[in-house]
């Protein structure tokens, strides 16, 4: 995957609404390019975007009238496709709507789909980037968490540690991509301490090595905290990865059997993922009435017309079973406390928005990212309407490994609300302090302590017992958006 050209934020965790292979429609024929022009990738990108893209009507280059299906139209279309020899630049420069912050591409659909399943090459270090006060072109990193049993877990580095350089080079907003996301499997972090308002090198180094093919369990931590008459379930959940749905349901089974009557859901470092997992998690929190609407999907005019003509409304309901048929363990709560940062996005926001019509959501922390659109992985498989299916990899054109992850639409909640492009705003505003991140799960960690205080009315003093889970290792491939001039914290705060 060509990471330096990805402009989206945490995007390859946004596995969302997918269409059935049996949907009774075909994508209309459009103009074809000169077969000898070498533009097969660009042709696939244009045709998939022309039919599916949420903003298709707003992008002149995607207009149905732009390239008529004639000999002359084919010549113009071929010239247009060839105007960018790099398919990635073609996608970014020719096909995207100006307001689109999240659609992206990959030059290897295998790597992309593995990343979506939580499998990647990584050293297990999850961190954020902050601008230095003395020179805001310079950056420093702070460790948010480390995946258990990963390479980073074997080194002397912990949550809250800081670094200012890589391999002896100071981090800046111009070089951090090449230093941290280059092809090098190993690099050395130059560690630092806070001095005044800035991070300064402290002469300590930590060498890290990326490993291939391991996966991060999104269930990072779950505990039961007993304070007064409250049994508080605390879950740090870092990605909506459907491969772990059964284990997630088991966590809620233990919460339920232990008499948990309050829940703190920590989504601070969760950039999103499977919509189906979002439905399941919400059902574990609220309830399993499969007649209650969780979301309604809205598409562009082309696909929406097909749905309307077939009297089809794409709604998702709360679930009473997992995809494997296991009964959902639900807490049937009337209130939930959700911890958020600017890295909380997509399916995480979907949970918050989807639950709000049914229960009291107390959001603690920062405003969320504001990704109210959904996407799906698309590959060069026209017979399946360009939608990636693991069962159809033999049908994907063998000479085209590229994939795109375009935004297809928006999800409304049961009250018809979907307009949170500016993010979902917290009820209790709380910023993470890099000088006092605390230990995840510790009763004095600032975010958890604030939630416990709201639940009990007292400071966080109690007992807890951790529910141990078998955890596989490595991080999801959580992507990033380039730093903006007016941003203090990098987009996203999670990088591997």
C-alpha cells in the first residue's frame, strides 16, 4: 500500500455497508478506453466512482454526460484517463469531491483487506503527534498504548513516553511520513522529556521492528470496578473488527453474569470499522429488540433510485444474535458513559449516534472526528459491481491489484440525524494531557476517574478485577491525515 498518498483518516478500518452479490441490478454500460492505452486501473476507478460515489453529481469528471459512449467519446475518455499516469494521483486529483476527507486508494487490495481485518506489518506502538511550541513545524510523539506481545512490548517504552526524533533526525511536519511510514522495517526512536512547554531529547533511544502478519485484538482491556453499590464495566475497545465479535460478546456475558449495572466504553483510540460490529456492540449495551431501527443508509441518486424502484429501504436493526448465531449478551442499560478524542471516528461515532435515540449517552472527552459517511472496498470485479468479496478473488482482474475505498453514503439514526461532519461534541469536555496520560484501567487515569466520579458522585476509590482474555498481537493499520497548519495535534493521534 502506498501509504504516503493516502489522504484519509483511519480509513481502512471503515468496513461498512455492503451490497449483496445477489442484488438484482447491473451497473449500466459506459464508454470504454482504448485497450492498448494502459489505463486499466484508471478505467476501473472511474467506472466504480461514476456509479457508487456519494458525490457523483458534484464531480464534473464523473458526470454521465462527460464521456459519451461513442468512438469520439472513447478517445476523449482515454485521454482523460491517461492524463495522470499514476493511478493514485488520478484518483486524488481527478475523481474526489472537494469536501471528501476520507476516500482513499491502495495499490494492493490484499494488503488493504488484511489491514481491514486487523492484520498488518507493525511494531505494536500506537502514538500521537503534537506540535512543539518553540517551533510548530517540529513535532514530538507520545505513546498512547502498546499492543501486548508485540515487538514494542518487549522494549523499554510505555504509555506516556515521548520522542522527538527518528534515527537521529528531528521530527517535523515535512518528514514524519517518510521517517515513520517509510519502507524501513526498523527504526530507532529518540526519546524525550517535557521541559517547560516543549519536549526535549533525553539521550535515550528505543529501537523498534515491524513484524508481518500479526493482528491486533481490538478488545484491549476490560475490567469490572466495584465502588459503593455500582459495578462498573470498563472496556477499552480499539477497533470494530468483526473477527473478534464472539469474544466481544463473551466480555459482555461476563459483565452480565457479574451484575454490571454501569458501563464506561473507552473509544478514545478507535477509528472505526465494521458497521455490523457496531450494531452488535450497541445491542450488547442497549438491548436486542430486532424491531428497533439502529440506522438507515442513504446513497447517491443512482443507487437510491434502484432501492426506491424496488421498494427497498436499507435499514439496520438492533440484533439478538451474532453473525455466527450466538445469542447476544446484553446489559439492557439506560445510560452509558463513552470516552472520546478526535481519533474517535466512523463506526465509533455510529455507536454514539445510533444509541442516542434510545438511551442517555454521557460523552466524556474531546469532539469526535466527524466521519458520518460510510465506505466499502472496491476492486476490479465488475460482475460483482466492483464490490470486494473474499470469495471472488479469482474473479478480480489479475492484472489489476488496485483497490479504492470511496465514500458511498451516510448513515442516519432512528431520528433521521446524520449531520455531524464537525464531530459529536462531548457533554463533559476533557483533553488528554501528554504530561499526565495515566495508565489505562487505573482508577486515577483522568478519563476513567472522571467517568467514575459522574457515576458514583465520589472520587474513584474502589476495587476492580480484570477479566483476562487471550490476546493476539500487533496493531491494525490505522492511517492518518497529513498535519494541517492550524492543528496542534496531528490527524490522527493514532499512528503505528
